C-alpha cells in the first residue's frame, strides 16, 4: 500500500495500466487528448506489478483492476468511473483543480 501511495503522490494524474489492455489504451488516450501528461505505470512491465495489482483490486473491488486512475492523489477508479466523469462534464474541472491542465 505504501508503494501505491508513493506512486500516486508523484504526479497530478497517475494511471495504472496493462500494456496489452484495450481499455487501458482508451483511458490513456483520453487523458493525452485532454492535454494531460499522466504518470503511467504498466503493471505488466513492473517487477512488483502483481503486488500492486492485488492492492488496486482490493481498493476498487474488481479483478483485474486495470486501468486505475488517480487524480490529485485521490482514487477516481477504473474506466467506467473515468468515462462517467468525462461524459458528465466533471473530468476537466477535476483535472484543472489537480493542476493537471490549465486551459
């Protein structure tokens, strides 16, 4: 848990992903299209990825958990939560509040 806490505190937006996951790609693409430069942690490339994946699965109550997004150090959630915020017009204000985008 300490490792996850440390990683999510490093940047305004942190995405835990799996490189071969199409939903992970979609979420990463969304943030890049919005002008965000997120920290992306590919769990399948991290030697501790399985441990992090177990922690994230407990946090969101779903396995496999990826993608999992944190904004401003707070858990936003997986794809459905991110897309719900985006479609509801709440994602961009959240990103501005966290200092991830300025416009």
